[in-house]
C-alpha cells in the first residue's frame, strides 16, 4: 500500500509574519529552529508588566460576565498580588527609585495604578456584555497554512452590535503597517467564525496609559487583508531563508548575529569563478 503523503502545515501569526519581513533567516532561527534568545532583565520585566495588565483586564471582564463589577480597590489588590513577589515588604517597595526607565517593580506599579484607574472609569459602567475574553483563534488560509491569534475582548451591545477591543500594553503605539495587518487578522477570524457578513467594530485600548487610552485606528481595508494573505503565503512557500545581513538596522541588536555570520545556506551553483 502506498504511504499517504503528509502536508507540512505552517502555523503563522502576525508577529511571525512581521519577523519574516524583517529577515527571513531571523524568522527561521526563531520559529523553525527555535534557537535560544538571551533576555535582558528589563525586557523580562516589561514583558511581565504587559502580561500582568492583560491578566487584570481578563479578570475584570470575567467578573462582569458573571454579573459582578469589581471595585477599583479589588483591581489594585489583584494587581499587587500578581505583580509583587510574596516576600517583598512595604519597605522594599518604598526604597526603590520611582523612575520607570530604571526598570524596578515599584515604578512600573506606579504607572499601572494610574492606568488601571482610567481602565476602571472607562469600563465599570459599560453596559455591553463580554462575550469573548482572551480567546485563541485559528483560521485556515490554505491547506498548509494556518493563521493563529487571540481575541482579547469582544463586547455585545443591547442592539446586537459587536465590538472587538485589542489590548495594548507597550509604551509606544505600534506602527500603521503592523496594526493594519493585526486588525485584518482579527476581522478575518470573525468572518471565519460568523460568516462574511459579520460586522464588527475594531478598537485599540492602551492598558498602560493613564489618559487617552482609546487610540484612534483605521478599520482594516482590503489592502490590509491582501497584504496579510500575501505575506502568509510567502512564509509558507519559502524554502531557503536568506539573511538580510547589513541591510536592516535590526542587525545591530539581533540575538542571532553569531549564527547569521556563519550562514552558508545559499543554493549551490555549477558556475565556477575563474
């Protein structure tokens, strides 16, 4: 009996597509070879800061989904429980510098305290019903490519209007190209789940900002969807991942610089240099 041929499935995300656009070899090292990447202590702290804010937002809306609205004090208590180590004392917190650029627990917490107050004011009295909270999605783009992502929050109003809110936790707003592709992926996921006619308003909310937290965005256009599909297909079709060494500023801080400097994976040629 002839063995059944298996199709290699490429799992892509908006992040992995953007990494591919930066450098194909960088993409291979990170997502295919899964090489270890060094992480600086501040990078780890920033990542923890973002993830903790996302957990607080999910906690708040899970409570609302159950018919309860947590108080601002309850949110802060939850934050402190998740953020500070169990053995950290009030004195330890007091002696830390209150400058977020130094990367210490207390200074990050000061930012979160102000930002979560704004978050509470924005959503405590919101009458919309949370129907999706931190839910992963998967969209098959073709038989060998699947798009992965997450819907941070979907709210439903009394007149059955749906709104998707994407959380932002970084200090800087992502660029237009990134947001366009990210929101195109969200719209594609909603259409895959609820049909092509599904109408959803897409929003970006900056969890780390104490003011102007709702950021104005352009709703995804057909060009954004076309770009997402083009690059997803490009990722799936690429056999040899070539470096862009010296052609991008990212090379200066690339965690795979040593591996890249030894790259010798170019297609072999029969032409000899005389």
